[in-house]
C-alpha cells in the first residue's frame, strides 16, 4: 500500500510544504495514516482482519484540518472526499446521504471499487452531531452518530449501481471545532492526574495528562460507541499572526506565489512589503476564521491591480507597501 521509503517522517516532510504549523497534529496524523495502510498490507498477507483506527481532528475553523487531509490523500494517491456532518443532521434520509458520500468516493476512484475501498473520507463539523434538546429522534445528531457507526467500523454498503463497497479499509477522519471542550477538559483534568516521580519524563507525562479523554467527548455530546470508533485524536491550535503570515508566502502553492506567477506571465514583477502580510493577517484574526479569509482579502487587494496591468504593457513592476496605500507602478525605464 505504501512505498517502503514512505515513513511518517517523510509524510510530515511532504505536509510541511503545504501546511504551515500544527507540527504535533501533522505527526499524529502521519503516524495514523502510515499505520493504517501498513496494517492493511500486513494483515492481508496474514489473512487477518484490520482493527481500524479512525482519526478525530479537533481545532477551530480555518486551522488546516481539511487541507492536511487533502494533502495526505494526494501524497498517497488514494481517492478522497469531504462531507459535512451538519447536512447529515438536517436530513431524514441519513443512510441515503451516507451512500451518496461513498458513491462520490467511488466516482473519485474512477469507478474502481478496489481503489475506492482504500480511500479516505473526511467528515467535517462532527461536533455539530451532539444531541440538542427538543430534537426528534429522526433528525437528532445522536441518530446520525449511530448511522455512521457501521460504515466507520467496516461494512459492505450497497450503492445505487447495485454494487457493494466494503468500508473496512476506508480511513474515516472526522473534524470539528468542539467549542466548549476546553472548559470540560479544564474541569475533568483538575483531578486524577498521573502520579509522577523524579525519574519520570515530564514531557511524556504532560502530553498524557493533556490529551482529550473519551469521557471529555462523552460529556461534550458524542456517544461512547461513536467515540470508540475514533481512537486517535489530533488537536489543531489557533493560528496566530506569525503563522498566518507564513501561510500566505511559504507553501509551494501559496496565494502570493500564485499571483506572482500570474503577473510574471504578463511580464510584470509583483513585490509586497512584509507589512502587507502582517496587515492581512491582522484582518483575518479580526474575522475569526483562521486562514480561510486570507485568500479573500488577498484577492480583493489584487483585483484593481490585475484589472489595470494586462491593458498597460509598459508596466514592468508593481510594488505594494501597505494594504492602506495605493500600489506603486513602475514603467519600463522609469517609475510612476
């Protein structure tokens, strides 16, 4: 399933080119994915059954959960689909919606059932599935959790094409912001800490004490059976200004590099002062949407410039010093 040279370390190295920060979460996810596909290979040769370890990603919106999963699937060359738990909770036909998700996975695999059966399904906003007071059993988040149990554990699911897709080896990754979980953890982790001695590794003990416990997720609103299908938990932290600045410029496919290539195709050099990135990051923090708003702000900055440049061939360079100043246009042989 995986080339021998593809280790958790090489997986993280690939993720680092596209996902900035979240180092601990990337390591956890890399090991989980590595172990998942290695187990499939090992147990296949031993004629055994896989004890699947699906993954739960916890972190605010816009911190890179979907991007990390999508980048992983691209590296592994496996089909990948995303789904929204909120939409599952809003329909009375949950099983049909789940089948539709798996049908999309099959479509991503080009109709190849074997390839689809080794894919990755990312279900976002899973924290919205906690039961709410006054909900009917049909549409409650708890009922959706029950509906997802079977496919997450592994079962043949009949699709519209009359074919059955076995989900046993499909890796399910669930994500959510889990607003309020920190309060639960601060209360439940105030007692029962692991006892320590002078010879113990304090870093390891601190990590164990700070991990999200199944009981924290129970109290939040996930049922024990559902939590049991997500034994691996990775936490994505808030993105500060420094990380947001790096996200705009460092990844291989960063928004800045994309626009610089567009301008280069017009024979124009695009330069931005460091302060511009800081100002965009500050706005994104105000919007409280993490990295999601970076592209929108940057696109808005570029729109009037890119409207002008293609019709003005004498422009050779565009310099942006501040988000709140007009850009400077340099013409070939002089400045304007």
